[in-house]
C-alpha cells in the first residue's frame, strides 16, 4: 500500500514538484520534496535519504533539467537500491536516465502537466486504498475532508470535459473541482 511518495526533481522544477505535492496531499498521500522547507541543520542529502527511506514510491519528475540532474539520478539510484516503486513523469522533450530507461513513463508536455498528474493519481489509486479528499473552499478558505470521488465518476467527467462538484460544508458554496488534480476551480 502506498501512503508516502518521494518526489525527485531538479531545483529548476521546484514549482512543478510543489504542484504535484499539493495534488497528492488532496487525495491523502503524504509526499516528500527534498528542497521543500530547507533546514540549515539538515543537509539536502540527509533530507533526500530520510524521505526515500520513509516512502513506498519515488515519482521522478523528469524535465530536460531533471533528467540530467546529478541529484535526481542519485535519488533514482538510491530508490532502486531500496527496491522502491519508481514512476517516471517524463517531459516529452526529455530522456529517461540510464537506471530507469526500461520503465514506461507517464509522458507530459508543459501544457498537459495536469493530465499527467491525473494519470499518476489514477495509477496510485489502483495500487493503494485512497478514500479521502481534502478540499479547501475558495470562498471561505475552510478545509474540509470528504470521500474521494469514485474513479468511474472521475473518468466520466474527464470524458465529457467537465468538472467534479461538491459543496462546502461550512459556507454551502458550490465548488467545482478539476477532475484530474481535484484542485478547486475559481
């Protein structure tokens, strides 16, 4: 069962990694992002090692910079040594690093990054028992927890090009959710 995910990425891709981390958090998955919350007392190498050793899965965010990053390649090597599940998110303009070139990546373009996040969440749902969704109301700012929308309803919304909908339990505001990332739409 996957409950913790390590997101390996280059420094240049920090915003993309944080966007992914927020999406995973919404569906109840804890994620480690090594560069997030830099601490002067703990080195980047120690944060990466701790994060990987306490995760069940590594998601490698492989853009042109990420796929050639020595840090990303080292994290992939450590994940292989720990026998973690590795899921590559590969920018269409990048190449898979040598250690994982045998894996089938989830390919994305910059404009379709949300689609790749949605496919990753679907994949993780198939491997885990994700039950809860955290939604922050864009109107009142309150965070609520509710049952995660069944995958069949997500697939239906994606096929129709529509959104998911819920109601804030605090202010009763209707909230539209992106069916890929479960992010509230304003």
